[in-house]
C-alpha cells in the first residue's frame, strides 16, 4: 500500500511569502505529526493531531506557523510571511495508534524541502 | 536544551566491520527508544526500537544495547555493508506513540 506522501517535494519562496505544505498520511492512521529538519540536524517536533484534533502544538516556532487536519486525514502546514530561518525540510509522519496508549511506529513521508530566499 | 545527545557525528567503517553509534538522554521519563535510518531525499525509517525494561534487543545485524542507570543506549551494526551507508538517528519519547525527540544524527559511510 501507499506510504505517507507529501507535496510539493521542493518549494522555493521569497521572504515574506506564504506557503502551504501538504501531507497525505497512510489511510486510517489516527495520529499525524509534523517535524522540522534543519540541514544536518535531527528532526524537531512541531505539532501533533489525533484525528482532526490538534492536541499538541508546543513545537511550532512562532505564530506564523499554522497546521490543520479538518477531516482527520490530509493535513496542511502553513507558514505565513516566510523568513530565511524557516528554510528546512518539513517531515510528516503518521501512526495507527493513539499517542499515550500504544507503541505504534511512526511512518515518515519524504518531506518537503523549503528554501526561503 | 538538547535532551538526546548522539555521537559520533560521522563514522567510516570498512565493509564487514562493526558500526557503533551512541546516544545519551537526560529525562528519565522517556520510555521508548527507537533508531531511525535516513537516506538522502527520504524520510526517516524505523530500524529497531527498545523499551527500558530490557537491556538488549537484536534484529538481524542490528542490536540496541540499553543502560538505564547510565541513561545511555547504543546501536551496533554487525557485518556493516555499503548499503548501510546512511544517516542514523536515535530518538526517545514519553509514553507510547508520542512525539519523538531526536539526536543530532550520525552519518555512516561503509567502505567496500
């Protein structure tokens, strides 16, 4: 079956532009995570959804970052007024389990590489 | 605050050798410790994971050793192959299935 897919794979934005990054999780997966991976670094947690509910957004670096998952499947990460420090790979992961109740593997997508000029 | 520290940053091993990557964590509330493998242009993929109630877990050529008192865990890759050349990340999480806290990564190169 299909894994986690993300689009676009590459995005170049001028400083100040808004961008939207899409994540299609594995069908039926309840949990969805967004991570930010700077060049040469490990991924860092941004936010977590259980179905359509955003239960944890403690990792979002500023109020310019916004995520949604309105129907509990596809998720979109939006970054407003992009800055150069937003340049990174944005990874989406999904899991069949519910956080806090099961040891379920997180399956990662290939990521979207965002470059802000 | 870096909660999971990983070393070395890079590692070169000859084919057939043993690759060893180490991680140390700070928060004793972590209870799930996975290792991920990442190839260029791909997302991380789970290799093997351990919980703190066991000291070692082996799957094929990959072994995790866990030292709860020292708050350290390591990945051993036996009989390393060129196809193992990738970046490896240790991680930790609270409870089950919760957000992952990653180490900084180790870039492994296995020479033929």
